C-alpha cells in the first residue's frame, strides 16, 4: 500500500505523482460498494406506486400492482446483473495483493458502466420491444465484462495478484468472463428473432450464474 | 477469505470460478451498509415540504406540517423496520468466520428486498386504507425474514459460523426470526378486521423489537 | 465484539437474541457514513439549475445564478450542520471499546434525525421568513444533539467507553453538546424578533464550531 | 487515533473537545467514498431515457439515443473529474499517519465541492454555450484543487504525514495539484475565444490525467 518504502531516499530525487497515487484497494472497494449500492437501490426506486386518483378500492389497486409486475421483473433482472458483476469484481480484488493507479482507473471505468446501468434498465423497461434499447442494455453488460477482463489481465501483468494464487484460479476468473460474455452475445443476437427471446435468454443466463447449480455427473470445476 | 491456500497445486488442476468467487464478508457488509443507508435516507426524502403557493403565513404552514405528520410516521415505521433487519443481518454476519458465494447470493436477494422497502412504504402511505397495499408491505417484511432465516440456516449447514458460537446462540438467532415473523403474520391477518388495526399492531411490534424492554420476573433470555 | 466468548457453555443454556445482537461498531460506523453521505449529497442536489426557456444569454444566466445564491447558502449551512454532527458522532464512537444493541438503536434514532435533515432544510429554504419552518429546523438540530447526549451517557453507564479515556475527556464531550444546544436554543428564540436574526446567529455559530478559532489569552481547553 | 494516550491524567485537568474530536482517517475515508459514490452515480441518473410518446419504432429510438450522446459525454467528463479528485484525495490520505479535527474540516469543505459537482455538471449540460455555466464548472474544479492543496499543506505543517514519506513524494503531490490547476485555468481562459474550445481542452486534460501516458524520452518522474 505504500510504495515509498521500497525506495532509498537517494533514488527518489524526483518522484512522479503517478507512481504514488491511488493504490489503496480498501478505498477502491469502498467506492465500488458505494456506487453499486446507490445504483442497485435507485434501480428499484424507479418503480413508482400507482397514482391515487386512478385507484379507489382494493381490487383496483391489486390490478394496478399486477400491471407493475413486468417493471419489477425488469429491475430484478438489473439487480441480478449488478449482483453478478459485484461478485465478479470482489473476486478479483480479494485475489490482489496491492493496487496501483492504473488498476484504479480501469476500475473507475468499470464503475462508470455500473452507474450507467439504471439508465440502460429504464430505457429497456420503457422500450422493451425495440431493438436499440436491448442493444444499449447489452452494450452496457459488454462494457462491464470487458473492463473486468482488462483489469484482471492488467493485474496479472503488473504482478498485483497475490503470489499464492495458483495458475488454475487465475484462469478460472478469465474463463468465466469470456464464457459469460459469449453467452450474453448469443442473447443479444437472439433479438434479431425477437427482443423477447433475447430478454428471456438473458434472464435465464443470469439466474444460472446466480444460482450456479451443479449438474450431476459433472465436476464442480466445469461450471 | 482466501480458499486457495487450502489446496495443493496438484489438486487444483481445474478450479471452478464459483469455488473462489464472492467470499468476502467485508465487501458484503459494506455493500449492505450502503444499500441500507440509501434505502433509509430516500425513504424520508419522499416527505416533501408543502408547496409555496398554498402557504402564506406561519399558521398556514403549521397546519400543512400537521397534515404531513402521518406520512412522517409511516416513514419512521419503515426506518424502524430497516433498522431491525439491519441489526438482524449484522448479528448474523458478525457470528460468521467466513463467507462463500452462495451466502453472498442469499444476502443479495435479502438486499433486493431491502431496496424494495421504499416502494412498499410509498405504496402503503398512499393507500393506507386498502388491503393490497398492506399485503405488499407485509410480503416485503416476510421476504426479509425468510431470507435472513434461509441465509442463517445455510451458514450453519455450510459451517461458516465461528466454531466458538455456542449452540444456544445459534438457536436464539433462529428463534427470534421465527417468532417475529409469526407476530408479523398476526399483524397482517388483523387487516381483515381493519387495515388500521394491522398498522397499529405492526408499529407496536417494531417498537417492542427496537426498545426490547425486560419484563419483571422474566429472565433476559426469554425476550 | 463477540460476547459469547465470555460465557461458559453451561451458563448459556438459553441465550437471548438481544444479548448477542447488533454490537458491531464497524457496521454502525459504516451505516452512519453511508446515511451522512447520502443526506449531504442529496441536500445539494435540490439546488436545481435555472430552466432553459427563461435564459437566453450569458448575462441572463449570471442573474439567474445570483438568485440561486441564498439557496446554495442554505444548503451549505445544512452541510455544515451535518458535518458538525458527523464529527461529533465519530468522536464518540472512536472512544468506545465496543458497542451493544441498545447503543446501536440510540444511534439509529440519531441517524433518523440525520435523514430528516434534507426535509428540514428544503422546508426552511422554501419558507425562510416563517417561524414554523425555523422551528422544525431547530427541532431537528435539537434531536441530533439530544440523541448524541443520550447515547454518550448510555455508553458511559454501560461501560462501553475505552477504559483509558480519562474523566476529563468524557466531560469534554458532554459539555460540548450541552453548550452547543444551549446556543442553538438561543438562536431559535431569536426568531421571535425575526427569523433572519435566528438564521444569521445559527450560521455564525456553526462556522464557529467548524473553524474553532483559539481566542488569545484563553487556553485551548476553554473552546 | 487516540490522542488521550499521550497525556498523563494530571495534565488533562480540562480537556478541549476540539483536541479529541474528529481524528479518524477511516471514518473520513468512508464518508468521502460515500459522497463520491452518490455524486458519481447521481450524475449519470440525470441522463433520462427519451419519452415514450415521441418514439414509436427502433430507428426513432436510435435517433433519440444519438441526441442523448452529448449529455452522456458531459456526464462522463464529470465522472472523470470526480475520479481524478477521488484518486488525489486517496493519495493524500494514504500518506497520512493520523488525522485531526482541522484536517477533517478541510476535507469536509472539499467534500462540499464534490457534492456541488452534479449541479455544476447539469448547469453546463444545459447551457453549454454560455460562459457563466463554464465559469461555475471551472470554479468548482478550482475549489476542489484549492482544498486538496490546503489540506495537504496543513497535513505537512501539523506533522500528520507518515514520517517515512520522503520529501520528494511530498513535493510531487503539491506539484501535481498546482500544475493541474494552472492547466484548468488555461482551459477556463480559452472560453473567451469560445466555450467549446474550453470544454475540449478540459476533456483532453482529464483524459491525460486519467491515462497518464509516458512520453518516450522522458522519465516517469516528469509526468
């Protein structure tokens, strides 16, 4: 966490700001948790209760609530998405021994994509049958995956990963991102048949990632 | 926190992402605190000050503020509810030695229910006399309780609980959730007499949980 | 943090949930920081930029911005208030060796008052010349002070304070709260002359608390 | 973190609240991360999806999304700005051995400027061609820089910096702030030619700070 310690005073005649800036994994984790928390909570806040003048009794309210159900489902899907990427980022950061300024910036770009998620979700909820809305949503997921992949690759190249992490674990993290993104891409392509296919496929995919069932006859390592 | 250390390199020929993902209790606590903080603060933000054109002098403003009182009470009730479940989740997590990916997902579902709380509260504040609004509110509390119960059961089965936690403490946590949810269910059923009975009962219940008085002649263990 | 360790298994035949719940100072601090952060940021978000149709050129925009100045000042004042109470709460918590369930609930009530601050501020900004608006604002500050005082008293009585904290420091924390609240009460009473006196006095007070100048000829201990 | 330990009981006949208040760097970091997280996420939330009645098919939605692009760019710029200052603040705090009350208040003023950023950004997005909007935006960046500079100077004078931090690193932090602010001032002055020049220059500047390329033939220390 404190790179200065490895220099002798004579070496450090002129120190670059960039060499000493932004290496705290704790602060990066805390900022990430904050941004995820705000994005996740605001997502659901967009589900507004029905207007009072249109509802006069219990059955009318029940009907209005049923009409809200697809919107709630859409937000549940985005909560799930953010949960998946929160787990993914956390997995990476807990495997790192230290951070540096570049890693911090790669994760800030990742967090920018996180903070775009409420917008993409609202867009998809409003235009669920239109392909550009789905395109934006998929592009957002793609950006999240790409940034996680790039930051992990960077962490390995810059030797930020804890030395005791075995090669197999390093590969597992990479493999998971690539596999997931390939499947999301398939989901996005399904929108050329119909956007509903696409959304159904993506929801199924995310439930699979969250629940992570173990198929009989397959080893745990294959999931 | 770092499961890799318990494997020899030869064992880990192919490592599952799911085996190494998402086990950080610190990150889970931080995300939880963030989501609770946003949900609790936004709850109260929905209490809007009266509109300027309708209020011209002090007494008019005082009257407008008195009319806001039931709304403030409703939000105080939800703040209380979230406080109770925040305490409950914290109690569980401080008794765990470590987390894993499944526990993380059980808590993410719990946090989804937390993030739904502002919606349920606004709905109830708007339609306080209609039974479906109370039904949604109660279902939200039920979901919070069920997820806490399930995650605690999972933690015990997966041996995530600190070994020094005695059996009696494990039971106390479980017993509390079940007892509370039974009482909430009674509260929900009271709405078949009148929703106001139901709300009054739930508020009394939550004040009881928060204040936790000790009855004379009963041991502390009985509360 | 883990009260179970001090019991032998035979003692703990039946353990009360309340005896083991909610004692984590770390979680309480994190929740508090989250609620303060949301309340402080949302305060300023209420300062809306002027509407586009009413502004056509630079000078018009400059005039519109000058008209926003009192609103910005009002929010700066509330940011200051929350900063003062954030510092106060932090000072208490860093002097505690451990927490318990009751302390947690006293702080949750404190945090409820924190989350009411954006409402009180918006109310005062909208009705700056009306006494009930100032009354609500002052009641909010009073609630913050009372809860800090009560929680500190509780912490001392329940022996949660670190044993090495000298008596003089314990008194300093108490004295500060009482002195500040007496001055705020004077500020509130000034509103019977005119609300502007009151607001001016409170702003001056808070700048004094934040800047904490040392008067020549007085010891540092007298502030 | 606990200044009392360095006093003998006899010395501390009367302890000043200000001497023991607000020295926790952990709490300051946590509050900062929270405020940055909320400000960063809310920035992007202002990008509203197009209205449903105006959009009937995919191509219309695509056009509406293209029209949103400059707004998204503007918010990306502010996310970048906040990212730069978050990195800057973090760099300072990780070099400190301890905090005190004054440092806390300098950072609270810094955080006030952080929380003003969504307002400045919305203002600039709405009046991108008007000089006062750019003036407010630049003043906000200036305030962030000034507060970072002042708090670092204070930390050095009050000997809060970790003793092992070499002189060169202390200078690097200062130099960076001054250089950046001079360049931002140049950017602001460019608005007298045209606001677009100014915005283009500032965006280029911030990408430079974030990416931090190493020019061939220059040492890392020169950046």
